[in-house]
C-alpha cells in the first residue's frame, strides 16, 4: 500500500498569492484613479490633486496634494 501525503501548506500558499494579487490590483486602481471623492461636479479629490469649482464659474482651481501639510496645531 502506498501512502500519499498531501501538504496543507499548498492551499494556504495559493490563498496568499491570490490575496497579494488582489491587493496589488487594488493599489494600482487607487493610484491611477482620477478622482476618489466627487461632489456635485464642484469638488474632487484624488491622490495627486484637490480641485474646486465655484458654482458661479466654469473654471476649476486645483492644487497638488503632495505639497500640502496635513499637520494640525492647536
């Protein structure tokens, strides 16, 4: 009689690889997304820029989010 040993680690490795692949796809989608947050065609926020459009104007005012300081002082 021949004993066949099946490793439990193989399914766990496959699940890990699928999770890593999904995480990389979601990261890529987040970085390439043109806008994460939008509001009534007057505001949008992405990883790279924050833009506002006053209701009375048709011009967007954008500024880079890379140079903004997110530290809060009291």
